[in-house]
C-alpha cells in the first residue's frame, strides 16, 4: 500500500518570514522545503535579462518556451537554476522581487510552474511556501497556514536583509516597494494573495524567529496527527 505524503502550505505577503520559518520547520520535521516564490523570481529574472520591465510587453508564452527553470537539492538545500546556471543568490534582489510579482500575474507562467510544484508534494513530505499554495497549488494540503506581520515590521526585516547584502535602498523605499507588491499580489485577477478559507492565521508581529517557530510547531501539532 502506497504511503500518502504530508503537505503543509504556508502563504503570506513578502517579509512575513515564510522562507526562513518554512526552512526551519522542514528541518525540524524532516520534510523537504519548496520555496515556490524562488521559481517566480527566477522567471522574472529571466525576463529582466531579456530586457523586459514589469510591463512585460511581449508574447509571454513565446518567451517562456526558452526559459528553463528548475529546483535542485544540493546537500539538502534548495537551489534554483535557469538552464544550468545557479541563480539562487541573484534572484534575491529588489528588481527580481518586482519582476516576480509581474510574472506571477500571468496565467501562462502559473500554468508552467503548477505541475512542477504539485509533483514535489506527491513525491515528498513537504512544506511549500508562496502566495497561492493553499488556495490553488495544494488545495488539499494537510495544513494551510497564512503567515503575516505588520507592514512596518515586514519592511524592516527586508531592509536589514538587503543592507547586509550591500543594497543601498532606504527603509522608506523598501516599505513602498513592499506595499506596492502587496497590492499587486492581492489584486491580480489570477490566484490573488489571500488566506484559504480553512487556513490558520499566524501573526509574527513582535516575534523573533525562535518564537515564531514555536508558534508554528504548536499549530502543526494541533492540526496534523
């Protein structure tokens, strides 16, 4: 008899702590972590390298034919590739972030990535984070969590992260970009950012990573047997 895999979907806006917390949870639970946002960032980066901006004035389907994105696990860590190039670091820039928001609004892009994401959940016990995992990608996930925090706290987290990488963006610029991305993600026609009806809302405002991790582990223990 085939053993059914377990899937935990974590959705939420930028800066809520999805990636760092999902990675930590996966390690604690011995699950595979799948960062779906990295896939959209990689495709956004590919369009940017082709000279397109967020208006994406091109034939999306035609351009996608020449974009090969893949997730590979190296020593248990997820790496994202465009063709044979590891772009795991390059996709973490503000430009890649805004391009990710733009391409994720395109049905052709979402269709390209949907089967890839679902295949991971069929093969592995996994924690998958993104913006529409519980609502679209894995509607039958064993647990759906919507992770959030205040705008200012999310922006400060991202600002510090960028500053450590040498980025010169001001806090005000990061906050403005984040609010714009929140608006774009929650108002797009296709798979807008919103909690699934049966999602557990988890607010990390005022909590550090360790405190947030304890909160999420408690939620998982209460909902997955």
